[in-house]
């Protein structure tokens, strides 16, 4: 299972999310409108030439685990590391977010607006179609959400976790994540997530909840020229 996690983007894009992907036999991206992420069959020898025809000049993409030289027709915008964390605790006893609202396609613009404000990671208008998403509203405004993205084997990612700055510190994110963890484990899935190295506060929260570090991985944001 953890071998899938080492290159989870690729295994997702050739597996459960193949219908949401574009690319070739050794390099793929989420289709336009979904999360802008690229996966490589071999991160030590990525086939950028094959990918170029599936990308638009100026698009920004995230890559995982690739740290090699950059082709002349691409540039690196950001380089850092992120932690892959996997759930190791028992199933949560209760669902603390039974009042959360399921976020279907009718809430796509609300979700994108909140993600654009809070920047939980790569997010597109159609990202909420990749799994279950739940949120809390204050009137017509979405103030917190969490959902699912990558999926391979029994691994299911928790992603898009964010809270509007005016409503932070009230436990919304933890309640929504616990709801998702419980639902995933009831489906015999293993929750995992990614968290940027710089986000020490979130990593500490996830450790207290029951996630454990699996590995630290290079993450880059790149753009075709």
C-alpha cells in the first residue's frame, strides 16, 4: 500500500481518476478544471516533451517527488517539501459533523472562492467532483470545508481542508476531517494527506488527530513557457 503512496499522483491518474486525466502512457495531468497536478510514471525520468501538448502556456502545475533538472521549455515557480501522512489510529467513535452540508457541483463556485482565499493546495472549479466534500455555511457563504482528492488501492486522500479566516479556531476543520476519516474507514479505506513543510501548526494538529509521518517529499510548482 505504501508503495502506491510513494507515487500516489500517478497511480491515481491511471486508476480511479483516469477519466479525469489527460496525457500519455508515462505522464499525465488532471484535466483542465480539476486540481492542476502532474503525475509521472517514473519521477526520475519525467517525459515533459509528451506532456507539453496537453498544457497551456502559463498554467501552473504541482508535481510530487520530482527533483531532477528542469527542461528549457519549463520553469520552476516554487520548490519546497511536503509531508505525506497516513492515518494509524482506530476509527473515530463518532461523526462530529453530522450537520455539515454535502458539497455537490452546485457549490463548486463557493468551494473555489474559499480555496482561492485560504490556499489549501492546488484546487480547481471541478475539484469537488473527485470525492466527497462537506462544508459549513454562514448564510450564503461557505466558511469551512474538507474533502477527498487522490485515490489508489485502499488509500484515500483528505484534501481541500480550509476555514475562512474570520471563523478559524472554532474546530470546523477537525470536525469535517473526522467525519471523512470515519466514512473512509467504514469503506475499508486508509486515510492519508499531504501538508507543506512550512505549515507546522497543521502538521501538529494532524499528528494529534492520529496521522503519522510517512515520508517527506519534494513538491514543485512549474509552468510551461
